[in-house]
C-alpha cells in the first residue's frame, strides 16, 4: 500500500490567500490541528493550530502575508504507507500533505484515513483468532511461528511486532484464520513460547471497536 492510497478528499487544502480565521474555522470543522496550504498546485506548507493561535497576526490577515510559520513535512505518493504513518507519529501530525511525481500537491493523509486503510491491510475484518506472544528479540523467528500455525492446519493472515519499552523483549501479534486456537496454543506452550494473550474473533473485534471509538472520540475533541 502506497501513500497515494491513503489520500482522502474529506479535508480540502487552504489557499495561500485564505485568512487565519478561515484556517482555524476549518480545523474545528474537520477535527484536525494541521492543514495544507497551496498556491495553485504548489504546496506552500503546513500550518498548525498552535502556531496560528500563537501568531501575532490578525485573524483577518491572509496566510501568505502573515507571520505564521509553515511546516514542511511531506511524503511522496509512491512511498509506502508505513512511511506516512512513521512521519505522522514522529511529528505528531493530524494531517500530512502528499506530493506527486512532479512535486505538486496531490492531496492529504489524515489520522482517520490512515486508521481505516491500515485496518484493511492488517486483516482486521477477516474471520479468525488473535495470538500475542512475548519473547526476546533474538528469539524471534517468523519461520518457526508460521510453521507451528500451519502445522495445525491454519494460516497466518497478518503479523506485527511491538518493541516493549526499556526491554530487549518484543510482543508479536498474530492473526490466524481459525477461531478455535486450542491446538495452536498447545503447540506454542509445548515449544516453550510465552503466550501473553489470545482472543477469538468476537473478543478481538469488540476490543478493536472500543479502541477505535476511543480514538475517534479523542480526535473529535
């Protein structure tokens, strides 16, 4: 999945001639704290709510003539979706501009569009079960984990790793295409894996929906 696949048309860009007041109004309307500013198809930059509120410029002043600071984070349409996620997370952005191959503004990625698209590539909606393993980083072997799962007539739908803070351990979250995890879990135990948690589909869906609703409630504040 590429950054171009994450682009949403729900949040339009500001024009360089728009006012600070309009920018703040749109941020409130679209539930974001950043907006792209364009001049034609050329990206001027990204404005943040914090910078707009801290600016000494008047609310009716145009963005191009104001003293507002423009941020310059961008991603190319051909870069991977993970690059967009990493940049947004690292800079705490609610919106990220995307440029095409000609360095022209192609659209924006928002936290909501990332969440919706990433849930698709994580096989969230596929029926099955979830297994969470905890192990040392040096002990991780996807080949062995997949072999255990496939040896119990199941398939790995998705797998992702989370580094545990202040530790050499990782958490491995695996989605498989079976809801009955009994045989798979028994095999993991037999091979001395630390099974941190397991969920059947409905449990995981309920937990995911709760987390999604909490996240949506947070960005709508």
